[in-house]
């Protein structure tokens, strides 16, 4: 039995390292993002940037990949998206995306958020 465990442990470690982002590395990458999305990733309504904190990691990752691929942010009518697309290109590879997404996911939301403006 004992000989089975070390290889399995190594595999588990390798796969978890591949699948998960590094929160610390992501925090450093987020420095540039915070200029537009805020230190706390809550978005800045006056410049129209969305809140990222609290969003599902798989969705954030897909949007970053869509920006990089030009699926978002490449049409002239997409004024806000065109602000974001060059920023997505500061993330050189999938690991960098995973890292920044892991950092965003680590941000604790305030228990109850005040609405920015009334719905009606
Ligand atoms: C120059 C300002 C600016 C910077 C810097 C910036 N963003 Fe953005 N980001 C935007 C704007 C504006 C949008 C909204 C685009 C839209 O309305 O389609 C956006 C949208 C996004 C979205 C999509 C959110 C959603 O709900 O679909 C993600 C994810 C995102 N940004 C992540 C990042 C990350 C990660 C960084 C740092 C690498 C970053 N942004 C840096 C301006 C910026």
C-alpha cells in the first residue's frame, strides 16, 4: 500500500498547481487592474467599470479570454470593451489569467452591498 501513495500525492500536487491560480502572483498582476476596477475590485461607477469581486471565477476567466481573442472589445461601437481589451493583453498566458482570477476570488465582499442607484 505504502508505495502507491507518493506517486498519487505527486500527481495531486501537480494537477492542483496546474488548475489553480496563485493568489499572491495575481495580487501583483491586479495592481494595473485596480486603476479602473478599484482596489477592492468593486468597480468604479463614474468610469463605468464593472465589479469583479464576487463574480464566478469561470466567468471572469472566460471574459478575459474573450477580450484577448477579440470576441469582446474589438468592435468600434464597443467603447467600454475597447478600454478593457488592451488590459487583457497584459496577461501573457493562461496561468496569469488563473492567478489574477484567484486573487479576485480571494477578495472578501462586504456583507451587504449598498445599491449604487435605485432600480426604478
Ligand atoms: C483602462 C481601464 C481598465 C483597466 C486597467 C482594466 N479594466 Fe477590466 N474592464 C474595464 C471596462 C471599462 C470594462 C467593461 C467592458 C464592457 O462594458 O464591456 C472591463 C471589464 C472587465 C471584465 C469583464 C467583466 C464582466 O462582468 O463581464 C473583466 C473580467 C475585467 N475587466 C478584468 C480586468 C483585469 C483582470 C484587469 C487587469 C489585468 C483589468 N480588467 C484592467 C476597464 C479596465
